[in-house]
């Protein structure tokens, strides 16, 4: 596909984990100097960079700024920052803060999340799960079992204050997955990340919806977007972008819908693609 980034005017939407970031271990992934240089060059040419990540602000904010992103969708689109240059991580994390018109929120009431968690646990007592809001993960198990270096707060879901949550996080075992599917609520959407983490979220909390909001904000047509991803969560975004690019390490179903395949995340594939089109 002939896409020229050298004259600017394009929106580059990039996932972080296993796409823009190198490394396979969640706690040890990094942004290479080559990627930083490629995105800086894209910015200087007049393009707009947007990050679309499952990560919360606490673990993505620095990466977003190192990429020079003007917009970011955190929590897969649960929180959309339309003005990264002027937003503080504290106001992004505080779901009670609604004073900034450039921060869009698509959350779920904590009370509803607690109801869902208790109902699921009544049927699957050993289900590992939690609720994330205000940049804190409230988990009913030791999160270090799956993410050794990530912070969390233990809970039995009886001590959570009211507010708006970003998502329900579930780490089902293979044996629990089929039963869990039959128990999921109809009012929330299910997203599966890296075939390990199940997310229950507001149906409007998607990377595609966030990309559309950013296009409207900056006056960019959807056909002038390029989206990069690797996981099933990225499929809608890649399908509706002007050009959808899957990294070589992407899941087969992602590659199947992509317009192009670039080298893997560990080979700085996104940076290579940008360099080639600059």
C-alpha cells in the first residue's frame, strides 16, 4: 500500500505491548531508541501519533510521552486523552475528575463491577479477578503470580468505595474459560488480551471508538489513519484504519485482517515501517 508520511497529515495509532515495545515479558518490555527516533521523525513531518494501549496511565504515561504522542487511549479506550502534552497523570488516573474536556471516560460504576465479581465468584469461587480504577488494581489474589513487579491492593470486594471503574480484570484458567463464558454479563463487552487476561468493559471502551474520537478532534479522515497492532483487541482498529499493519509476531487472526505485515516487535517492526514510508 502506497502511504507517504513525508508530507504529514496522517494519524499513526500504535499499540504498545508486543507491538511498539520490545520484549516478551510484560514487566521487562522497553521502547527502543530506534522507535523513539522513528516516531520523532513522523511527528516532525507533520503526522500525529496516538497510542492505543490496554495499560493504565501509571504504566504507560512515560512511554506515551517518549513517543511524542498527542493523543492516547488508555485501558483499551476506557480513558481517552486528546491532549497528552497538557494532561497530568494524576487527572488521567482519577476517574472522579471530569473537569478536563480533553479527557474522555467510558467506565463502569464500581457498584456494578462489584455485583458482577460477586456473582461470578459464587459460581467459580477460585476465579482470579479484580477491579481497576483510579490507577489502582484491587485484586482477590496475589497479582504477582502473573505480573511479579506490578502493584495491587488486596480486596474481597466488600471494601471498595463508589465511583467509576475502568474495567474488571479476570485471569481464568483454561478449565474455567468455558464455564465463565456462560456467566458473563450482557451489559459489558469482553476483550481478551494475549490469551491470558479477560477484560469486562463499557462497550464504548474500545480502541476503534478512541481512534474515531481522536480523528474527530484533529479533523482527520479515517482513511488517513495507519494502525499497528498484534492482538485480537486490535482487530477492529486495524480493519477500520486506512491502513492496518500487523507486526510479524501478531496472532494469526490479526494478520488475516491486516493490509500489511511489518517485522516483529523485537525487530523494531513499527519503526522499520515508519522509516520506509518516510
